C-alpha cells in the first residue's frame, strides 16, 4: 500500500493509492443515437468545450501535445496538420482516453482521481457511414 497526503479544497487528506496507472476510454459522442442509455450518460457533457479546451491549451502554449504512441513532442505545425486532414474535424471527436491515478480516503469513504493525461480520438467511418474505429489525435499531460 502506498499512502500519501493530498490537498483537497478543504483540508489535507491521507489517501491510499489503489492504482498508479489506470488507462481507459470514454465515448463522448453517441455512436447509436437511438440508444437511450448512452444519451442519458452523455446528456450533461459539453463536448465542444472539452475539445476546444484541449486544443486551445496547446495553441496557447499552456499544454504540450505528444504523439499517442511514440510520445514524441508535437509542434504547433503538427497540430495544424491534424486539423487540416480531410478525415479530421473537431466535431468528429467521439472518444477520450484518460490515464489516471486512483486514490482512496478510507477514513471519509471518498475516492479521488488524478488525471495524468488525456487523449482525444475521432471517428473514422466506412463509406456507408458506420464507424470503422477511432483515430487518436495527440496526448496532453495535465498537472505538470
């Protein structure tokens, strides 16, 4: 067990790390518009704000973008090239991948997640409009 102290809005808390690295994908655009469960899960998401936040942070120099596989740092020109790709549109971003650390506050029965990085993925479709898969854009590290 790895314990550490984190600072919340109100106090310092001793937490137990239950995962130093958890990687998971979250669908942020419903691929099945008639699927009521997915619609319910996404109803309070402002996808445009999230996507613009990530891109704007990179363009404004508040965050650095990295290749999703090699972790090579991207330049602003690299990001502009992604945006010029005819397959790409910010509106097509439909998946987010998070890399996080999970922490438990056993005393107060709370859980904290610290996001290490976020990666946006956009839909690639077949000619008939069905989703073939998702293509990653770049990874941005948070809390650096």
